[in-house]
C-alpha cells in the first residue's frame, strides 16, 4: 500500500499536468540573467577566454583533465572566434528570453554557458553553476509553452488556442530540486564547519574587505547579533532546502528567502549570485497566484494611465 | 462494452500520463539517475558507497557540465584578507609593482564588472592550482603597459592579514605579511 502511494505521489509530482506559466516566466528571467552575466564579463572577454587569456586553454585542460563539452576546444583560438561565440551566446539568450525557437535556444545557451564555464573554471561562483545546471534541465522543459513568441506563432498558425494548455512538469521539478539542493547542501556543509556551529562565520565574512559592499548598521555588528544571524542563515538554508516542498510553508519561506538574498546583495559583493538564485523562486509560485498578481498589476497600471490621461486632458 | 470504450481502454493501457510507455520509463530512469547522482555529488558525505558513486558519475558530470558545489563560505569561511601583487623587473634594472584589481578599492559599478578577479585571486592562492602560476606571470608580463618596457622577471607576491577572533567575541586584523610565492623568467616568445 505504502509503495503504491509512493508511486502515486511520484507520478503526481512529476507528471500531473500543470500550467507552464511559472516556467515561462522563469525562462524570461533566466535569459535576462544570462545576458547580464555575459554583459558584466564583456570588458574581460579576451582576458578570461581569449588566445592570450590569464589561463591558457592547454593549462586549463591540464589542471582540470577530462573530456568536456567545450566549444572553445573546437573553435580557432583567435579574438574573432571568441568574440563571435560571446555575441552568438548573447543573441541566443535574448531569443530564449522572448521565447523564439525556445528549445533550440535553450540548447545553444546551455552549450555556450557550459563552454564558457569550462574554459575558465577558476573564476566561477555559485550563480554561474546554478545557471548552467538549470539550463541543462530547461532544455527538456516546455519552456516555450507560455509567455513566448513561439506560442504567438502557434496561435497565429491555428495550432494553439487562446487557453494555455497544461504540461507535464518533470523538467521544471528538476530545476526546483536543484534550487532546494543548493540550500540543503549548503546547510550540510555549514554544519561541518566550526565557525558556523560556533556562530562566528558571519563575523569573519564581514571582516573580509573584498566582500564588503554597503556599510551594515552598527547594531548588526554586535557579536551576539552576528551569532544569531549566522545560526538563522543555517536554519533558513535547511528550511529552504527541505520545507519548501510543504505547500503551507512555501510562500512564507520564499518571502524570507527573498529578504535574506536582498540583504546579502546589499552587504556582500557577490555579483549576480543572489539574482540567479532568486530567479528560480518563480517556479515555486502557483500559476493561479501569478495570474492574480499580473491582473492586479494590469488593473493598477490601467488606472494609473487613465488618471494620467485625465490630468493631461485637464491641463490642456 | 462499446468498441469506442474498448479502444479507449487500450489507449490508456499503452499510454501513461499521455506518454508512450517507453517514454514514461525513459523519463523516470532519467529522473531517478539524476536525482541520485546529483545528490551523491553535492552532499558532503564521505561514506565509501557515496564516494564510489561520485567517481562513477564523474566522467558524465565533468563532460556535461553538471558538476556543482554548494559549499558557500563553508565549512570554514576565509579567515584572512589577502591580495596578490606582481613585481616586474625590467631589462634596464628598474622595477614596478602591478596589483590585481582589489575589490575594496573599486567603485560600486567596477565591483560588479571586476568581481571575477576576486575569485581568480582566491583560485591562484590555492596550492592545488600552482600549475597556472606560469600562465598568470606570463599574462602580467604581456600587459600592454608593462610589455613595452621589456620585462625580464615577474615575481608573484601574496600579502595577507589574518582576521583574529578575540576572547571577548570581537574581531581584529593582524598586521600585513607578505611572501613571494612564484618567480618567472620571461622568455622572448612570451612577449610576441
């Protein structure tokens, strides 16, 4: 009986059809994150990936051996081809974001991101890793089923109706799984570290000059507060890794997680990581709630524009 | 039972959640494999079975780009401030010092663009990455502002200051220390 209910739960979780709207929204944000990442790298494309980069391709292959999916190993090592690869990646990420030839562009963006990461593994942060692994599972997802140019084309050709058809969410679940695992693995690793258990880890981090962005309030720097916040961070990582799957807790945890990442973005200099991780939060929001939020924004903006038009009319 | 109902039943038996049976089985195999493999790869468990699984999936993970690590500032965050400078000796006997971009000296926007250097310096300082030190020194020698003066030698210097945890719970910084960790003789072909 238990085995049967496990398989039923498994099937419902991975295969019961759901609205692809959260996935469509994630695809849009994901594309923007990839564009932002590549744009921030733009001044140093040649320094990190060019023929005379900080680490040459043969050195990279010697330090990190193994057969790797890496387009750089196949293209000519010249400025032109490296530039071409980056511009191609940017164009593909833009197409992915708007949902044009979605599946193909998912594949291209993943290939390009993986190649860029593999070409220089010494400069990667967690955000790059998350984009790469999420990109892998996005290839298998119906990412163009909603909020995409592909859907508009299908409607225009009469192959799709006005109603968005629900889809099997198994690939979306894998991206959600990756996000939950990111937190849970972080928690497990922290539990093994003495500074985290003793509550001093955050104090060390805030004393690292290279990480500091904006000043934090002085009351926050009190040892007792830092200790509590260190433990809170660990507890939150556990909850976001495990309890996020419990529907009753989900939105509260997402809200706390959002505030937590915004605080990290304010205080620590780790560009893009917080935004890359936050991008996947939309996958945990119900499509009905997203639609409600969208309708609320639309009605507000319509009221705002109507008010603006009336005021302008009076002024004339 | 009508013929249509029989056909419908037959179709249901062949399809699971709208998938052909082989598709359903293939997707499930994909899911089970990836959930187990990614968990084994990421979770800090040193059980011999997990280690064996990790080495078994390693070629696939390395190839596909699914390798991942989520040990953000853990188990032990960095306990010292450190940066790298390069001392360049020229043919005419003069020297200059070149510093990697230091986040604490950059503007907010520059921090966004140059943050990769923070991570790169961290990687250079790991002894396991000593194989890239010649590349780093060579790249410094090739920098346009230095190359024109015919550099002969590049010394890579790490400067560090420990963050000390005091008994009263406060933290102080130890005095700066420095160490030349790599010397490189620039070859003529390096500058071409």
